[in-house]
């Protein structure tokens, strides 16, 4: 886990984490599946996104 924030609005919290793959991240999040509703987003650093578009 990199960071955690309590929020006001649609979601109660935002947690950022780093994993070697989306599959590994999903496996870690599935442990909490019975207790939480989650929405998972894949984030790409700006520099990598620019390279992909170039």
C-alpha cells in the first residue's frame, strides 16, 4: 500500500497500491471482497503515457 485517504462523496476511502501486475493487485483486493465494494483503476504515469502515444 502506498497511501490511504478518507474521502467525502461517492466513496469513503481511496487506497493506492503498487503490485507487479493487475492480477496480483486483484488477488490482494479479493481478500476484502466480502466486506467492501471496490472500483479498481489502472494508473499510468504521465511520462509512460506520453511514450505510448509517441
